[in-house]
């Protein structure tokens, strides 16, 4: 994590999302575990997507999205 610019690189984010989905599949099964985890992932992405789009309109000092 870049503490100065408060960015989390993608090489940390994507494996954590996948490990959370796998854990919920193992712990809760197909219907309750994985479905709930996928729903939470989609809701989280949909909530933050518009903020990401707003930041894409103007240059950002955070280069984590392009550096990794």
C-alpha cells in the first residue's frame, strides 16, 4: 500500500477479492455463500464505480491504477 497517496495496488486487491469468493464458497456453499459474496462484490463495485468515473475526468496524482 502506498501510504503517501493512499493507493492499494491491483496486485493486492484482485487476489483478496478472489480469496474472499473462494472462502465464501467453501464456508457457505453455492447458494448462500458464493451468491452472497458475489452480490456484495457487485454492490460494492457499483457503489464506488461512479466515484472512479468522476476521478477519471481529471488528472489524479495517484498513479497506482497505471503503475501496476
